[in-house]
C-alpha cells in the first residue's frame, strides 16, 4: 500500500493524520520526520518563498522517510501549482479559498482535461516515465489530495458551497488568519472567532468531509480540535522545536551552573 492510500484509509476510519510544517533547505528534517512517526509533512511555500528545487528535494526526502508530502502553494495561479504537481506530491494545500468558484478553479488546475485544465507534462509524478500514461491517468486523481484552507470569515460563509465542489478532499482551518479576518488575531476562543471555528467543524461533519487544523504550538487549541474530531492536525516548525528544546536545555544547564557555584 502506498503512502497516500494509508492516509485515505485513516480518513475513512476516522483516525488522526498528524504532521508538522517545514520549509528548510536541509533535507534531513524531511526524511527524519517519517522516522519519528509523523504521517505527513506540510511543506510550506506560502510564506517561505521556497524555490522549485527546494520543493522537489523536500518531497523526495519526505517520501524517503516514509511520510506523505503535502505542499502548500503560495496562491491559486496555475504557474505556481503546475511545477509542484509534476514533482509528485501526495497533496496540494491551497491557501485562502473563500468561494466555491475559487475552490473549483483550484481543483481544475489539478485535474487533466476534459474534467480540468491541468497541462500534461508529468515528471516525477509519472515515476519518470517508467509507467505508461494509461496507468498514470488511471490512478492520478487518487494519487494526491486537494486540501482547501478555510481561513477567512467569507470562507466560512461560503463553506457549504465550497463543500459542494467535486474534488475538494479536505478542509483545513487556518485559525490565525481566520481570527485576523474579524479583527481578533490570535484570540481563538473570542466570541467573534470560536463560532467561526465551530461552523467549519459542524459543516464538514454534516457532509462527512475530513477537516483539520494548522497551528503552531497552541496545545489548548489543538485539544479543542482533536476533541471535535479533526482528521488532520499540523503543528509546529523546526524553529518551534529548536526554541522549546533550547529553552529547556538552557534552563537545566543554568540550574546545574548555580549548583556548582554553591558547592
């Protein structure tokens, strides 16, 4: 069973798919994550400005470590999405999908004609032409997930219509931008923000659509979404983990230093 089918089986069983975010040039981080037990890596090219070789190396290393590689693209432009698709990711994450029309466009540029508008020129995605086009076309629509981010109050208002779009596989909440869209950045349990998160959860549950959360290291928010049945959970970055472990190491070593001075 390939990596993406394992993810699909987990989703069908209502299990959690757990991942972390990464945009570093060091491929060791991507490969290591699979060995540590993550289900997928969120390769972030929305905020990080990764180059195409960086993205491809990240996908290859992630898969080598046993994880699914999900790439967040910077926008909805075909020119920015097509090269990523040719690298054979296990999923593409589209930011700021606020309307059904935007969701349909995102699905279309991931889908070959006649159903979509994706150009034909797969590279790694077709296993470097070691399989036939017929084999590739037969499996391509199930070979990766199309994840839409709901991170604006307008997206919540339009979510029922977005969920009606064929080909939308997963809805991911971006709580920082969602809260900022109503002027309450970072105040996730504010009366103006929490109902928006709850609406995402309830609308997705009503349609049987997998949903999830992308956040830093806010364990209170993580617990809330896990308790509500989130299928995807993406937390932290290498910088987060380095910061937290370094703060702990500095605290412990400074404590030992004080004890030495007291002897």
